[in-house]
């Protein structure tokens, strides 16, 4: 505002109690460029930097190309379509309630002979400790000593009371059966749907096709597959936080968030075909895992036990072979080759000449960093599944060591025993050998 105006500069300095500058310093102040940065200019500059087309889209493409013309059948993904995912999430909740109530419960009680019986309270009625349990379900040692004095009990008995009280809040066998019955039906349906779409798109094993004809149009069938999957994982976040705590609880939460982010990311920037392949490759093991759980709770362990071997084989092939060898190779190398671009982080001696330079922080780096993190999670779970298979081969109980260990009573009433939740895949219970 004061560029080149001596009087204005002196007035401004006096207003903020600055001493009068020397002649040389005043001349330098007058020669400063006129930076007239308003909040709107700053916001626009930040917006243009973050949403730069070179950062998120393939080279030589603009945001306008992702906008659909009215009345077209084959559409491109748009941000406003995400609202369909929330609608699908609500519909899935209603479908789940219907299946669990009208199908899974009769199958469990009439065919599988599962009784809706919770562990007996076994003398857990204690108003003092019950009030404390309502405030904190896992008190520390000092809090336990304080409660022991109030309840006139020994500290060890109070600690045991809390363990058994937490076990009372665990879902019953019937609750677990109907929950996994619904998940089995859902994942089988989505897997068949996903295989059909992959065959229609022709992107496996020829993964390079996933990057051609960018920005690609998608069919209504692929649109709704994406929205149903996104809606499912959105509703899983609050339900996961309500589940019983496991040792890998944080990993599972991060895994859900990564899945949601990858689905939304690939949708918003029209990398839907490679996103479809990623989702199906990671979900192909779920029907086997949840079927094994349902059979275990139906006391059909002679069928469930062999399924563990099938699960380990499917997990190894899908997540530890197909995912890194086909999918990650495609997202890291084939994408750059198809778009004729490179990133500055790769030394020039390792790359062929390219026409376009991607920013260091771009769709390529963010997309692949999340996929690499998923590969790390898969490697961690792979070790756990290998241990489960090894224990079954030796005739031992197939325990999932990720779950919390509690002191519990048998559901039919009996002597308290040590237990560990768990079968396989995101383990919640155990398949007994």
C-alpha cells in the first residue's frame, strides 16, 4: 500500500512506534516490491497448489474432462457420486438386520442347535464394583487396590471380578454365528460380482489395460460395485470400534481407513479399474475365512479345519503373490510407462527418457505408499496364518494370538478356563483342533 510513498512509510512506522529510519534504510524500504496479498489471493494460491492437475491427473488431462455430459449412459466418476456410498451403507444395515433376524437366527437355533446362552454371572453381582465397571472396564493396579478397600475384598479377587465381568460382555456363540453368517453371504456376493467386472474389463492378468483410455468411462454395474464396497467399509468403522479389543486393533483400524481412502481416492481421480483389481484381490480370502468361522460355531470342525489350509493358500496366492507381482508392479511401473512420465525421486540412470515430470507429492506417490503399507499388513498377518496352520498340523488348538486373553466361564456354565478369541482372518474366535 505504501510502495514508493515516503510520507506513507514514515506514518506507518510511527503508527507502530518504530523509530525514524536513516536515509539509507528509508530508501531500501521504498524500493521493496508491492506485495498486495489478500486472504482471497492466498486461498486461491493454496487451492491451485493443492489441486494442481499435474499432481492428481494423468499428463495432459484437466479437471474438465472428468465432468459428465447430461444424459450419458457410460459416465466418468465424480465427487458428488460419493453420496451414493452413504445410501448403500444404510441399505446394507437394513439388509444385515433382515438376514440376521429372519435367516441366520433360525439356521443357528434350529439347524445348528446353538443356544442363546450367555456365560453365567457366577456371583458377579456387586454394586460397588458394578458402578466402577461402568466408569472403567480395565482399571489399573492402583484403582483396583482402592476398589478392594471399598468393596471389602482382596485385590486379586477384584481383578478376577473385572476379568469375568468383561467376559460377560463378550458376544455369545449365537451372536458370533449370525454376524459371520451375514458377512459370509456379503463377501461371497461381492466376490462373484468383482470377478464378473474384472472379466468384463479384461484387466487381469493384463493389468496394463487398467491405465489405457484415461479418463475412462465406467458402466453402472461398476459404479454400484464401488459404492456398495465403500458404503460397507464406512459402516464398518464404528462397528469395529465397538468390538472387543484385540492386540492388532490399531492395525485393523488403520487397515479399514486405508481401504476407505484407497477406494475414494481411485474413484475421485478416475483410477477405478486398478482400484477394482485391488479390492477384489484383497477380498478373495474373506468368504473362505468367514465360512470357516460359521462352520466352527455350527460344530462342524471336521469341515472347518481343512478350510484353514485353503485359507492360508488363498491368502498366500492373493496377497503375497498376485498383489505385489501384478498389482503393485502395475501401479508403480506400468502406470508411469503408460502415461509416459517419471518422478524426480528416481535417478535418471534408472529411467528411460520421459516427456512428463510428476511432482514428488502426487497421485503416484500417495497411491503407492498406501499400497505398500497394505503389503506390510499382509506380511504381518501371513505370519499369523502360518502359525495357525502349523498348530493344526501338529494337532494343537488353532489359537489367534492377536486377541486378548481373559479368564472366562464356559457358556454352559462351569469352571473358569483360560481362553483366547480367534479363528482366522481378523480373528475373533478359535478353530479348535
